[in-house]
């Protein structure tokens, strides 16, 4: 039993982030690598929607730093983007949870595009050339994958009674 509704399942949350970080560095062909979905951000959005009292801006910042380290990008650019998106999700989570999952996907697309704009801005500051079409395509692909990721993570959360 879980007396008093104590938190449980932190390992499930951590494992889902580990899998998302792993998916973000799996080698892909050159033509597909720039369109890779933001797996870590999608998982962060899910857990922020599902458990806003446990996963939020701090977790977004930390997994963003891990993402920066894994990808060898400017330290803090993913952290900033993920923290901003987590903050927005926290502000809107009660509204977003009421929407059907296909309408959530539209909101998720906006969040993914916002994160991409922040990354583009950070890359522009350091003089990195502008991104190609795949850079923006990854946000669209992430929104398309949202319903499946949502249902998978929801079932995992229910199965392991993550609270």
C-alpha cells in the first residue's frame, strides 16, 4: 500500500527520460537526422502535464543540460528552451488536460516550435548558420507522434501507479 498518497514511481519518470535521451542520440541517416523529433521535450511535456507537482521547470532545465551535453551543443540552449516550455505547460496544464489528444497535439506543435525558435536564436547568437527545413520538420513530426507517445506513457504511468 501507499499510505497518504506518497509519491512513487520516480524511477519510471527517470527511465522514460533516459530512453528519450537515448533516442535523441541514436544514429540516423543524414537525410533524417535534422528531422529527428525532440523526444526529450515530448517526454518532458507529458510528465509536466501528468504530474505538474513533480516535473516542471527544474527538471526541464536539468534534462536540457543533459541534452546539450549529449549532443555537444551550446551548453544551456536546450536547457533554456525546455525550461521555458515546461513553464508554459505548467501555466496551461489544467486547460490542456481537458482537450482531446488530437487538440493537444496542436498545442504541443506550438510548444515544439517555440523551443525550436529558442534554439535557432541561441545558434544565431554564436554564429551558427540558419537551420534547414528538417529543423522545423522535427516539430511537426513531434506533434504527429504526440498521440502515440501520450497513450504509451499514460499506460506506463497507470501500470506502475506513478503519482
